[in-house]
C-alpha cells in the first residue's frame, strides 16, 4: 500500500490516521448533508451566488448566536 501525503513521514501511521478522520468528514458528513438538502450541484461562482452565500452564512451565525444566548 502506498499513501501519498504532504505531512512529515517520521510517523507515517499518525499521518494516515489524520487523513482517515478527514476522509470520514468529507465523504460521510458532506455527502449526507447534500442528500438531505437535495443539493445536486454547487452554486455558481457569480456575484449573486457569492451574495447569497454571504447572507446565508451571516444568518446562520446570527441564529447560532441567538440560540446560544437563549440557552444561557
């Protein structure tokens, strides 16, 4: 087995385990969230796409902050 990495190879199994966790996040979490929200393709890289992404990010941050304040 050959593992390509950009990390230090003093302890190759440690680097491999780090990538294993990352691949679980990318393959499981992102795929499941795309399927749950019926996302077929990423948004267009346009001015309006950027604007919508920015608004949704700010809205999510505001809702998260409001929820945290409510829980306190």
